């Protein structure tokens, strides 16, 4: 198995470093997802797009 305490430390370091170093490079992805979700709130529209792609 693995040491759960080490895993917790690694995850904590990742979260800290992500905000400090990665967020600038990754932010646009999360903003795009948020925009998509906000503009496709109606289940029917989203379902229609996913089941009948143009």
C-alpha cells in the first residue's frame, strides 16, 4: 500500500502550488466550462446538442 499521510501532504502541496503557479495557465479552461454551463442551463438544449451534434 501507500502512506496516507504522505498522500495528504502531496495533495496539500499540489493545491498550494496550483493556485500560485498553474492557475494563470489553466484559468481559461475553467472559465470556458463555466460559460458553457451558464449558457446551457436548460437540460433540453444541452441534451439536444450532445445527442444530435451538427
